[in-house]
């Protein structure tokens, strides 16, 4: 498969709602020959996933607006706008928005593929079919394990 240039406008790409978060998929793995996926996530106050481990991909977050708290290696770290977080595969981690306003951050997944989780879960969420167990089962299908606690 030949990879072609791709330009996405500010409000372009696909838009998904997943467990209260807004995800704008800028580049899906289909656009990059599987090399990576890029999106913008808007997390409401108090939002964020449970602690989890990616088997297949590394993640990079770059905070655009607001303030994110990232958890890895047993430590929470506050990351204000302009800050960047790298989370390699195989490491238990999570993030949360502990502020009183929405937080927007760029996310890069490498290799790509996990963005399909957001598309799948968004479709289920639109039908009111998402529970924590369903979200965990869907994540497992993409090589991500939600950890207890």
C-alpha cells in the first residue's frame, strides 16, 4: 500500500464521543500505512480512563489547553498547556483532568490502530450500550488491558 500525503483542516477528520470525552481523529492508521494515528482529545473536568496497559502502541500526549495529570510509575504528574508526556507500551498508566475546565491534548499513537477502539466505542455509546465492562472488553480486543483499582 502506498502512503499518500494527507491534509486535515482544523475541524476536519472524524469526530467521536467516547465516555464523555470528545475525540477528533486527524489521521487514522489507514492514512499513514499503519505507522501512527493522531487525534485531539477534549476531556471534561474529572474525566479520564482507568489505569491501563497498551500491549501494542506507545502514546504521546501534548497538552494544548488546560491541564492534564498523567500517572505512570506510581506517580501523578501535573502537565500544563505546552507540556508533553510519552508513555511507552507495557507501562501501566492513565491520565485525568483534575481542573475545573476542559483539557485539550494532541495524542499520537504509534503504531496506529488503537484509534479504531474510539470509533467502535463511540458507535456503542451512541446506542447507550457502553458500560465499564463493555469498554474493557472492547479495549482488550485492541491489546489494552484495564487494571483494577
